[in-house]
């Protein structure tokens, strides 16, 4: 019966270690899933922002085309005067579009930075949690190993 008790204790300890290792693997899987979901979510946010920007650009292009059509009609009557005005207007529109493009570039960089920081924070938190769980497993292992060795020695005697 003593050997049976020893075997049961050893079996329970090994089962607990195996359970903790399985939990650690599950935590790794959850972390990978959470990371992928966060990446997908941030990609969707970026895509939505880009789509909104594309719509704004299309509207500006439509506005620009309307202005150009108006100037073309006036060009037939006052060719030289309208040509100057048209060039000035195109320059302003181009400058505005350049400013919008620069603003979008800065926003995109900010979004990517936030995405990186969010993923990094989640990764750090998960690593800290994994380290704690690993320490618990190691502590249990250290506690159980001498007991198992003592029981084996006693059983051997």
C-alpha cells in the first residue's frame, strides 16, 4: 500500500505538471489568436481610414473636374485671363491634395505606431503571465522532486 500511495502521489504530481504544461500551451495559443485578431482589427481600422480618405480624394477630384469644366467654358470667351486663373486654381487644388496626402501619411504612421504599441503591450503582458505560470510550475517541480526522491529511497530500503 505504501508503494501504491507513492505511485499515486507521483502520478498526481506528474498529472499536475502535465496539466500546467497544457495550460501554458493553451495560453500560448490564446496569445497567438489574440495577436492575430488584434492585427486583423487594426488592419480593418486602417482600411476603413484609407477608404474614407479615398472617398475624400474622389470628391476633391470631382470638385476639381467641375471647376475645370467651368473654366473651359469661360476659356472660349476670355482665353488669356481664364488661363491664368485656371493655373492658379489647379495649383491650389494640387497643394491642398498634397497637404491631404501628407496628413494621411502622418495619420497612417500614427495608426501603425499605435498598433505596434498595442501589440507590444499585449505581448509583454502575456509574457509576464507566462513567466508567472512557468515559475509556479518550476516551484511545484522543485517541491515535488525531493519528496518523490525521498519516497523512492524509502521504498528502495
